């Protein structure tokens, strides 16, 4: 009998991956995690019937010891492009995902990937520090997808709330490993989750393992 992870992989691979080429060269454990996350985001887009999505990218990818700066940027661009294009590919004929990416080189990589896959009109990339970029956005978004650098989120809480329409949703990418760790980033994530849990404008669900963090803007 297949293990839980093996069965999950079988289910993931039951349909062809339109954007699999973006993960070429990505180490296998990281590629599998990226595919699982991207499928979850695409499914959420469809389930919520979201057509306007904000994706805030965060920390560089994990497990990059021994890689030079250019290789790390290439890996980050592959993973960020894969997430963004899976979201855009879930829209159907209309919809747009706006991506906030700190690194100009990674941002350019996302734009090029969108052009190669004929999704440039559905993907708009903003390069800059997330607090400044998010402050300048208008929204309202149906779905907001958040990445790392959680120590910056205290200054983004009200802007993010302004940008999510009432009835819209917010989800967090890869929260589980950080929620169980220590340090400034973990403290920042816990502080942001505490904000969502206590704010009456949101309904928050994390699950016991923080694998599926989801908040709904209810007022």
C-alpha cells in the first residue's frame, strides 16, 4: 500500500502539469512541495471564483546552501513563476494576479515566464519592498496569498485589510514549518496570525498543523 505522501503524489500527477517546465532543475523535495502548494492555490481560486488575486512573495527559497546568488535568484524566480502562473491558469478567460516581488531580477523572471506561457495579460508584477508596494495598491482583491518576511507584516495589516473585499479570502503559503520554529520570522508570523484571530473583520482557520491557513474577510 502506498504511503500518504506517495498517494498524494499520485493524485497530483493524475492530470498533466501545464507549467511543469518551470520546475526543471528544482530539487525534488522542493519541487513536490511547490507543486502541492500551487495546486492548492489554483483550487482555492476556482472554489472562491476569484478573478482578482494579490500574491505577495516573501523569503528566498529554503535549502540553498552552496548556491551562488545568481542560482538562488533563478530558483526563486522558478518557484514564484510557478505559483503565479498556476493561479493565472485557474482563472479561465478573465482574471488577473498581481505579484509583489522584492527582487527586480526575480520579478523579471516572472514576467518572462508569463510571456512564454501566453499569460502576460493575466499577470502583473510589482517590484519593490512589499510594505511600500502594498500601500500603493488599490484592490479590492478576491483572494490575497501571502509569503514570508513576516516581521514586515505589522506595518501591512491595515493595508491588507483595505485591499481584501468583504467576502474575500486570505491564505498563507508554507506557514507550517515556520509556525513550529523560533526566531524573528516565526514571531512575526505568530503576531500576524494573532491579529487575524482577534480582529472581528476576519474569520480565521489554521488547522492544528498550520498547513491550510485561511481567513475570510467577513466585515
